[in-house]
C-alpha cells in the first residue's frame, strides 16, 4: 500500500530522527544519496523521545572542544531532557546547529573555569551539591505517578473518607460602623436596623471612624464599611484577618431575615454596629468538583512520603552527627549591625 507523502513507517521513526540530526551537522550521511526520506513532522519528532541509540551511535563525535568531545549521545541526551514542546524548536538544521553551538559554548566556558580553578572554590562545590540534590529529588518525583495516573478507586476512597473537607460552610459578608461611644452606637443602631444598603453606606461614610480611602472614594456606597466574608465561628476555614472574632460571632447570630445585629458590639475600645451584607448557603462539593484537587493532594502526599523515606535511608547509610555547642556559638548579625559598627 502506498504511503501518503510526509508519513513515516513506525520502525523508521527513531532512525529517521538520527539521520536528520546527522545531516544537520554534516556527519554520517552524504548529500549524494539517491533517496532522502522526508523530515519528520513536529509531532513525529516530539514522539521520538527517548531516542534509541546503539552503542556505536552514542559514541559518534559531533564536535571536539580541546581534549573533550561532544557525542551524538550527549546531543540526544540534551534533547531528551527537554519537554516535547521545547524539542519542537529544533526541527530545522539551523536550530539544531544552534543547539550544538550552545553545548560547545557551555563546554568552552566550563573548560576555562576549570583552568582558572573555579571548580575548586567552596561556593562552586556548594552549588554542585545543590544541583545534585535537585537532580536526585527530580528523579524521585519522576517515579511518582502523575495525578491523572492515580487509580480512580483511590481518589474516591479519599473523597469518601474526608467528606467533611469538601463541605463548604455558610458564609456571610460583614459590614460595620465603628464609633467612640456606646451612646452614639446605640443611636446609630436604631437607625441602621431599618436602612437600605445605600442608606447604610451613606451612614458609614458620615459617621464611622473606621473609614478607609476606598470607602470614601472608589467603592460603591453599598460596600462602605465592608470587612469581607467569614464562615461560622470555630470553623477552620471560616476566619478572615480583617474581621475581629466578636464581629464574626455577631454576624452569625443575625436572623437570615434580618440584616443588622440587634446589639452594639464592643471591641478594642470601639463600639460597632454589625451588618450582614451578603450570605451564601452551605454546600457540598461533588466528587467531580473535588477530583482534581484530590489527585494533586495525593501526589503531593506521595512525594513527601518518598522524600521522607529517602532521607531516613540516607541517614542510616551516612550517619549524621551535630555539634550543638558549636552551633550555639554562631551569631547572625542583624541587618543594620555592620552599618552601626562602622559609623
């Protein structure tokens, strides 16, 4: 059966890629060959990794830098470390030569750094240790399945065992007016209980001592005095740093049919009138809504467990001792200490 132009037989996929890499550098293949296979498409090149090289191909020299060589194996390994989209940049001979040039530049600079003894500096050795650590952790994480590869049964099991985590509590939006005296607060409370949102906003702007520049100019009048949204008191995900706990408790005591808490709330020397300016009903997230979050959380948990197991294994293999007495003698100067000492 005849193949359409531009298509490739699967068995030739990897070989074809190696041929066009070699052609790009003028090695292995001659231009006088009677038949040239078409260059692989972008999707074909992306799917060619990891590239299968024979031992002879791996050793094939693409460039020499001093007494060092860059082989076809080195070049392909560089490509394999890229993701499939990044590899698509290297479809043309010019781009493939550019990649080789970058590898040569790296080797040139590394060779000069070694000549100058930079590889022996403590800071270089420290950066190398950090790079080795990062590579080891990357290798460990590659062994962990991706979120999409986790069995659905495991994800559903987590969902069922942790249903409370996916229950969204009722939430209420808190607005307030803060004044200096209880008598003034009581008077304003009597007015506020029958006010519309717009009337409340005007009262905040006129009387509250907690006005912000936004409330005075840029926010709609209905949002004047707004502190944000809170969940029920005691709920682990219900807090809001802008809403003091007494005001949070007060807003959840307001009857849903009403809007203003019927008592003045005292907090840190001020007297507050508390208004519920919005409300959302409690709800439970379905499995479909929570599935992606659960998958990511389970993978993160696996990574932490693998890292902890690796650390335990390494501490057993390489015993660690700490000199606490010596550590206690280390003094870290404060940021301004050097300037003061020199002044």
